[in-house]
C-alpha cells in the first residue's frame, strides 16, 4: 500500500509553493506517518527519517517534501529534508554516493 493510500484519513490541503501533496492535520492530536524508503541500484536502500517526509507550513498545511516530476528522465534531487538523520558520504574516486543512518539532524 502506497503513502497516499495510508494518508486517506487526513483531508487534503492546498499546495504550498511547488509541494503539491499536502494534508490538513487540524483536530488531530497524533498523526500516523507511513515510512518512505528510496531504492537505488545494487540493492541500496535509504529509509527517510520521519522528520524528512513532511514540511509543515502550518498544522492545516503539511506537505510531502517531494516535488512533482513530470518526466522520468528529469533529475531528482534528494534535498536536505530527505537527508535529515543521515550521514552522506561522497566517494569521488569511484563515482559513488553513500548514505548511513545517524548523521546530523
């Protein structure tokens, strides 16, 4: 079951800037947040820390921090929100990037 299917108990909210998938958490004392994991080649997985899933503009407008991409060939940017709680390692010599849990928040 996908992220949106697990968020159906929360009403949708208006988009915020380029973040189009937003929710209204007004009246909720707790929010159950589904997990999100990014999958890369060679079986590499990067689970996104809960702090890196939503940008909360206000309680009535919390938005998924992934901007819409209309073309599968366009570049996807893994930004500072998704990197929260991860150490990012750059191996320039071998042309690789690695992610490890437990980095700065």
